């Protein structure tokens, strides 16, 4: 089984997660060279993951003769120029989230990869968690009917690296860091062909002495009538909260990806060691996650990306998706600033989606609002008179 | 121990819950007479709860010579005239939620009880759940620092009685039915003296063929900067979802009042009987609640109300609170209609609340953004240069 | 509503729980006098609960002219003589668990109350938790078929008072303290008329420097074939674990009474105050219980006891039940000592219970072992040839 | 990256799980040939997993010139002869659980692989679940102190294939099918060098018309004093229950591997598709598992096995472990039959393990039984007089 040979750009936390995933278990793909601005960090990373080479020369890393795929794990402000370099090298590129700092920037990256025809994947891991993949498949199979509402929440006490806190380098605060995940999760549930129409967002900086938002909540209205709701925070206490909730006309889905996954530990404080990403305590009740790289979606994400390259198809998450996410985040920032709903400005490639609709059942010329099974086996109907608009109860026998 | 003798107005589901609570366990208060528009329903209710009398004469029930407290469990559109009658009778009145169909109506009821000086309690049970009472006490004791965000959610598949569905009689749809609970829960957590400034609400009618909203989501901005978020729906599938989440600068609270309370049952379908309010199924995995009247707050609510009467003090939930809730719901409806943030118009009796604030820690002339304990015992600081605005990491030893 | 006037014996933790329950909410029963060996503790208790009188004279407390019910909340070794005194006074007696230190002692108490004809209730609160009451009712209604197995677990880091640790005063260690709860819970689920036949118990003293067991696990075999399993420990870390699990031929019940009841709090450590009985920490993730006296069964227990007195009927938990529990604990201790199954020696008043049985379904002359619905709608049968004993699969279409 | 080329023996459910794992994600190992007794099932399996060849010739499959590893996924009664064939072929062998039907059979297989020197791995997946691996690592790092008690539970409504139900082919009932998992999980927590001394087991056949046990509970006493407790059933209703609980002197671990892993779905019944292994229903509340092959340990198990082959080391789970598990199951069956504790008869290669012990703290010449932090910051000690054996409380101030 031939695998891919990878150039890894960046040695931060995300580089570790990516490399751990790629080289974990019995994978056939391998990181061949790693780039870091710092020779010291590059060498440490190289040794940590048994990578043949490290370098501080970005272009050399990208153009390394033995690699065919470049993984971009660099700060947001470096994405655009890096992707241009990879496109010039004609290699496949996989870029971490968010794609750009703005939709404009993301759009230019999208144009670059489309113009040069290179394979481009958007590394949105949380759309690939095993729970999400199975849940989305259930939704598509009709298990919960039409999706009416999706809540996606990512909150933790704040990022680990300094550059994340500098909106000039990232494009914003908690929205740009965490909201991008939530938005794309929401899109997967309401349907990627379902146009995001407008956004209402409220942001605030409540705890940290920074210029950008450390808290944000927003509604995204989609063409079908479905509502997406995201909640992001850098001020959450208790670890990292990753939860999604989906409501449909015929069902409900609740997912907890991190703090309550069926693993609970109380320790009086002995022992030591890494508990979980962004855990706040090392004693008392702790909630570790079994296999973080699997639970957070990295394993399935890279499988999809490399399989897509091998099969000559698009991956589940593309640069176009990254661009749409940026466009929604732009609208969120405009909304928060204008203190009003803001339209999503976007070169839309999706379809037109009809509004969620159901044909009301009628009974005896009346509209059936609700039917309830009574303990005695009869059925109680709540009926509406279509002319008067009056409502009344009626209990019937049903066979 | 002398108890109170009660006139119960109304024989719907809420009347059953109220009477079950009042006459449950070893309570010393008793329902003396029950009023229903229907003699048949009145008699059935009387027999069900061993009440001495039932009547179809509203004024006679209110003016019954043996009762000193009137409990109003009637549809919303009857509250105002009923409360006027009780005020005229000079008895204590306890009115179910919502107080009015609009703030204007609620305001007139408030004026009536204040002018006549009768005791008036607002029967907002979900602010009295044992979990909520303990959680609010913990918040006031400082356990989670300053409250930054509260989510309150009440969703189920729709009410049991016809009149609930008729906005002309109720004042609206899911907001007026369920949102009133959420709003007052939120107020208890952010502090009742914390002024609700404005509301952004989105409503839709997605499933039921009615004129009013069957789904609504909203943000309420409070003077402190805290955000309240309510989610109400008459289209939720899976039973009744009652959850509250509170985030603070130093902690977090999650409460599940109904569907996941530590009681889980799988049944292949044998047996029979009442499972839980608004349960949808009677086989498969079910999640009953131990003691519904206790878990839903009715027990503590009536204890507070009658103790308040006995002690000559105001109850936790007053008609003024009911009026504030109506004012916020009015703003929600205006917001949804105007598709914009709407100010809460309100005769405010609370105080002025300062904005959530924290004095940033400094280190070596730099602002400390975050401190993290490293596995080796050292501390990583993320620092911001107050002049340049640049961020950097610094690892230090701490004693 | 006339209530009862109570003599409370004992001012330990259980006395506080009992009095808090009796005088909580809108109860009509009142503690009139409290007895303590220590005048100081008695006075403090009296003031804490607004009780008219305290005394150090046990007989005076029991014979107080204004009380009609005596609640025994004294250490185990004082139960027998106290109950004799109450019997002499001719008052109703409610005695805390365990009834005796041995079945012999319990038997004598049972004889005393039966001979004198006084009302006697066994205060086994955990059989009255709202979840247990509802679960037992579901089981009796057939929701889970025939009960095959019950696990009851009570573990915590050890009792609060010195006398609990002295087996000479209590009759044993964790079994006598906690096992009595578990055994009676198990009996309620398998049916009180289902004779406990024999016990296998393993005990050990693993952590505390005491002579009695701080850990014990046991199986109780009932006449029907059902197995009860109890797990008790004074060495559990993480708070107080109260869980019951019931398996039946048609369903399953899981109950968590304390550590996971839908209330979760993370606190960085600010604030203060009582969290929960036997909580170990006051920071990090905490799991408070809403209303402890309700959730632990005290409210429903006293309602049943006083209602039983008023109605002239036996309560759910009688002295005979307490005697059966002691007989099972005696067997457990004998089993542990003999390292073998030990018969339960008991003056059995229950009925004979037939063995759990089901008539096997047959198909085409073969015994149906299992039927599974296949994704394509067909049914897979696993069949056993009654002659050869061979097993095979067969897939059939069913209408 | 060179992978391994595999002969897969067997096309049942376990063959599907194994092959799904091996060929899932970006694995470098591949199944080259599959053997089935049935040409039809072999061909279907081959096509389902894109395997180059299928055959009905067992020896040909084992001796296939292109494979270096043989995975045995055949019924228990075929293990011994198959392993002899693989040993003769000189290839690495990975055998599904249980190793043998009896310890004697397992011992002969162990001898065979040790005599011929081939690599032999015992495919005990549930010891490799990501949660278990992390939990065992935490225990070894001291997070919960000395392990005192482990509960391992595997229950479901019964196996899918006919041969499982025939004790002549398998060696028993639910113990041989499920108990083998639990026993090895327990051993991993108490320490594999901790000798299993004796077993008390109770079995019964309560629901299915079979000759072997469909329910069993047991205690295993280890040399350290730790107790292992397993609960296995083929009569559980509600799906597949896989839970482990570990108690230690300084902490607690609870793991839920299947029914409550943070993924909850309610569906009114639309849609279709595979929910989860051994799910019982397809509507109402469902609890799917994200990635079953990962959550059930298959991924980490095969990684360990193939890495062990590559690195020339023993895997975590060896044939010796399989033999120990069989020896404990033999003791369980003997115990159930004799209705008494039964010694584990075993050629023990482990070490001697000292008893769990702690040196009691003393205070003022008294033994400290327990210390509790009081709300006022003082500390309450429960002390035991070493001479008289009397216990008393003492409250002290501590700095």
C-alpha cells in the first residue's frame, strides 16, 4: 500500500495533533519534512515524531523533492502566501482552519487552487468526528426529518499560543478561532446546499484584556428556514466544551464530544500526566477522552483527504467550504458591529432550498394541530377551524 | 399547625399539578373549593382530589367564606378580570404564568394588587426547582464568579389543551407559553436587579399549522453585559427538554431538570402507566423523573408563597417579576417583527448594575492574558505589551 | 389538618435529616421535644430547628405528655432498650436503620411491638426515594418483566461519627451501616414475598485501621432464581455513590441517586457552603443534589409513616422488614467468615415464589432461541433441535 | 511503509469487524485471502471487503505464499487444530477470544506456539479500548492509588450466530462468550502480575431454553486482596452494556464503552440503517457509538499486534494471558457447580504481590481513622484508642 509523503508546515499544537494522527496506528502516510520558523522548535518536533528532516526554509520544505502533499498548520495570516507557494509547486495542499482571516482572503486562496488545479482540502476536523459523521448520515437518511435548528458550541478558557490572541494576525477573536468549527458543523447538518442568508451576532470582551471578542453568540438563518446557533467563548471554565444539538421535525440529536463521553475519573491527586486538551484541573472529578485524535475527527479527516487524493475526487471539506465559513464569519463581525442582522455576502454555488414545509393533516374539515395518545388508548386531537381560527379538543377512537 | 384554605380556579393540567402539590406529602394547606366553567370537569376534579366543593360560579368560588387564598390556574386571557375580583375580595392571590398577555395587561394587574394591598404571588415554578434554588444560592455565594451567560431551554412537542394554541387567548405562541419560564430563570441567575436592556428574537412557525410561533430563539442583553439566551419550541421531539446552563468568570453550572436526571429505563413494552409529563413513547429507552412536582419546583414554590403570607414578606416571585417577564416578551415579539434588536420598555425598579469587569494582572510591565500550568510544574504566561499590542509567551518558575 | 407531635431521640446527622424533613416545606407534623445524652448538643439542636424543648432524660422524652410518636435516631446498640421504653409508653415508634445489630436483637424488637400492639415503622429511607418508588411501581406494572438481577450499591469514604466505626456498638462495619439499605432496596425489586434463600459474601478491611469490614460484596439468591448483589464500601473516593440497577426479562432500570442527577457545577474555588452529604471536594467539577431530603427518600418515607398511622394501616417498611434485613446481614457475616454460601435463617412470613420461567416459542418443531430483525425486514431465527441439541440459523419472512 | 499481508480465517461478525478495522482508515496492512467453510459466504466476504481471494481450503489459506500473518476468527472448537496448522506454517498467529474452551486446551495452544517460536497474539479487543488504555495508564501512574475492586460488565440479549449457543462447540455459555473479556479487563487493572487466587461464581439459565448459563456473576480474589467482579448476561434488554468500574484507595474510574458515550438520538421512526452492534430498537431514544471499531478497541489492538511483530516484542495480550483467562473461567465453572469458592489452577508465571496496605496515621498516640474538613476550616478527626479500641471525635485547628 503506497502512502503519501508529507511536508508539514508548523510545529504548534495543531502540528502535533496532525502528525500524531498521520503517523499513529498503522497509517501508511508519513511526514517527510517539517518546517518551523525556529530551528530549535523544528528539531524538537522532528525528533518527537521521528521525521527525517526539519528546516527553517519554507520554500525548501514546500518544494522538497520527496513530498507530494503539503499540510499547512501555520498561523492564519500566513495561509494566503503559503498556499500560493504550494500552488506554484503543484502539490496537493491541506490547510488548517480557518481558511482565511476574511472571505476576501479565502476567496483569493480558492481562486489560486482552482486556477492551478491542485488538490485542496480544508482541514475542518470537527466535521469529521465519528459522532458527527454518523449523525450527519442519520440525518441524511431521514432519521430526524427536516432539520429546524442546530446548536454548535465550542468554548474553553482560551488558546495556548500568543499569536492566537492577536486579532491582527488571526482576523478576530473567539469567532475566528472557534466559530469557524461551529459554522461548518451547522452547515453539514442543515445541508451544504442550504444557503446561509443572514447572521445576527453579539460579541463581547468580558474577561481577557484584549481588543477582540472573548465571547460571541450568533444566529444564522438558512434559506430553508433552519436556524444555526453558535456559542463560542475563551472564558469557559471547566475544560473544553464541545457540544452539538440538532432538532428536526421527527427527531433530535445531542452530541458531547469532549467533557462527557463515558469516561469519568476521580483522583485525590496522586499520579501525573496529560489528562486532556485544555483540561483545567488534575484532581477531583476529571473527564478524559479516550482517543483524542479519533474523537476530535483528525483520523477520519485525514482518511477522507488522502483517499480523495487517491481517488481523484473532492474531499468532504473543500476550500469552497472554507470560503463560505469565512463569509459567514464576516457577516457575524459586521452584524456585531452594526448591532443588526447582516446579510451573508457570498458567491453562492449551492442550490435553492425550499422552505421546511408540511401539509397539515385534516379531520372532519378541521386542521389537526396535534394528536396525543391517551392512557386509555383513545386519541385526543387538537383541531383548528380553518374559518373562525378557533381551537378545540376532540377525543376519538382509532382502529 | 394552621394551614391555608384555598380556592382553586381552573381544572386543567396545571390545576392538577397545583393540587397534587398542595395536598401531597404531609402538607397543612388544603383546597376548599374548585371552580371550573364546566360542572362536569369541576366535579371530576373535586372527586379526584377529595375537595369538599366544586362550582361553576367564579365569583362564588373567589368569595367562598372559608378560603383565604385564591390560586389562579385559568387561561391567560382571564387573568386580569379574575385578579380584579380577588382584589375586591381582599384575599391573597397566586397567579400562574405568564402573568399577562402583554406587559400592559400585567402592569394593570400589578397596579390592582398594589393599590388594594393584597398579597400577590407569581407562580413561576421553574425558578423554584430544587436544582435552581441551590444553583442560584451557589452563584450568589460566588461559586462561579460573575455570571456572563445563561442559556435556558424549554422545548416539547406542544401543549395539551386547545386554548394554548390560540394566540388571541394567550398572547402568542411558544414564547408566551415557555419563554416566560426561561426569562425568569435567566433573571434569577444574572440578578433580578440587573436591568434587561434589549432583546433580539427570531421566531418561526415551522411545523404546526398555526398563526403564532412554534419556535423561537432570543438573546437578552443585561446592563452588566451578561447575555441571556432562551430557546423555546413546540416542535421538539423526544419528550420535554428543560435545561439551563450558566457560565461565570470562575465557574459553570449545567442543569437538566427532566430528560436526564439519573433515572433510565428500557422496556420492551409490557406494563402501563403514566411515564412523565409530555413523554412521547412508552417503550424503548425512557427517562422518567422521580417526583415531578418536586423536580419541577411546585413544592418549593408553594412553600415560599404560603410562608411569605404567614411571615408578611414578599415571595421570591412577585407580580412585579411577572410584569418584567411580560415586558421582555413584548420586546421579543417586537424584535422578531422588526427583525432587529428591540429595547425592553419597562418601569424599572431595580438598581444600576456595573459592567462585569476584572482588573488585568500584570507581570514585568506586561498584561497577563492567560496563565497555564505546564506538566513540569512551570507556568506559561501569555503576555501583551500594552504599548505595541504584541503578544508573546513566557515560561516562568513560580514558588 | 391535625399533625403529629414528635419526640426526637438523637441529635446526630440523621436527627438533622429527619427534623429537616419533618419540619420542612409545609408539613403539619412537628418535633415537640428532642433528647440528647449531651445537654449542649440537645440545646443546639433545639435552637437549630426551633423545637420547644430539649432534655437529657430519655424516659421523660419518650413519655412527654404532648407527643404521640417517637422517632429513634440513636446508635444501633440503644435501639432495643429504647423501643421497649416506647412500647411501655404505648406510643407509635419509628426506628432508624438498621433495626438491630443482629437478627436476634431485631426479632426481640419485633416481638415487643407486636405484643404491645404499638405502631412501628422501619425508617429505611432509600426504599422511598422518588426514583425507587416510581421504579418499583413500574416493575410491579410489568414494565421490565420478571426481575432477574438487582445491583444495589452504597459507597462513600466512611461515616462522620465515631460510634459508627465501633463494631461493638453497631454490630459490624460497612455491611451493617450501608448493606442494610441495599438489601431492602433489593427486596423491594425482587418482591418482598420472594424468600431470600442464601448469601455469599466477601468482606475485607483494606484501608482503615479498624477491626470490622470497610468493603463488602455479596450475592443474595432468592427463591425465584433472582440474584441480589450488594456492594458497600467505606473507602470509595469521589463522594457518595448511590446507584441501583435492575434487570428483568423485558427491561432494565438504572438509577443514580446522588452523584449524577442532572446537576453539574465547575468552580475554580470561590464561594463557600455545604455542597452535599459526604462530598470530598469543594472545587473542580462538583455534582450537587437538588433537594437532598427529597432525593434520599426522607420526605416520602415520613409521609408514608404518618399516613399509615392516620389510616391505621402498616407502612411500606415494617419492623418485620427490618428483621429480614438483619437476618440477611447475619447470613452475610456468617458467609464471609465461613468463606462459603450461608443459608438465611429466618422466620419466614412470605409466600412461596415460583421460579422465573418462560415457555419457549417453537417454530417448525424447533425451539426458538432468539429472533432478530434484519435490516431488510426479514427475521433471523436461531433454532435448537430438541432431539439432537444442534443449533442453526434460519431466516424467514414475517407478515 | 510496508504492511502485513493477512490470511483471514472466518467470515462471521468478528471477521467483518477485524477486516473493517484492518482495512479501514489509512492502514497499511491488507487481507490477502479469506477462508470460509462456505464458498458462498467466502465470496460475499471477499467482495464486501475487496479481498483478492477467498477459499474453502483451510490449509491453503494458512499456507498462502503471500501472507505472513494468520488471523483466527473461527468458532472456539476449531482454535486448537487451526493454531497447530499455523504453527506448522511458521507464520504469526492472532487468535480471537476466548483462546480455548478450557485451560487445558489453551495450555496446549500456548505450548504449540512457544515450542515453534511463532509470534502469537491474543485478540482481546476490550482491553484495548481507548478509554481502557488511558485508564490503565492512569492507574499505573498512581492516579487512583492501590486498586481495591474492579467491576466489569458485558451484557446483551444474546449472540447472533447459532454456534455460539452450543456449549459443546464453545465450552460454555455467557461466561465463555463474555466473561473472558471481563476477566482480562480486570487483570489489566489489578495488575497482570497479581495472582488470581480463587473464584466464586453463580450461574443460571433464566430466559433462553439452552443447557448453558445465560447469566453469571462472579467474584475473583487476587493475591493483593483486590476483588474482581464480573457480570455477564445473554438476557440484558436495551442493547449492549459494556461498563467497567475501578475503585482505588485514592480514586475511582467509571467507563461506559457503549450505551452512554455522549451521542444521543431520538427518532420518531423515519430513516433507516445500522444503528449499533446489538441495538434492540430503531426508534425512540437511541445511543449510537461514533466509531465502533475504534471504541471497541479493534484499532489499538491490531496496531499493538502488528507493531509487536515489527518490533520483535510481545504484544500486550499474549497466549499466556488467554490461558490465564481460561483458567479463571474453568474455576468459575467449577465454583458454580460446587456452589463454593474454587481455587484457580494455573501454571503461574507472575510475581508474588503484597497485600494492599497502608500505614495508619496517628495523632496524639491515637490512630486516625478519618479526617474531615469542616465548613469553618477546622478539621474533625475520628480517632481510635489502640488500647481500649474505643473511638471518639476530636476537632482540631490545622495550619
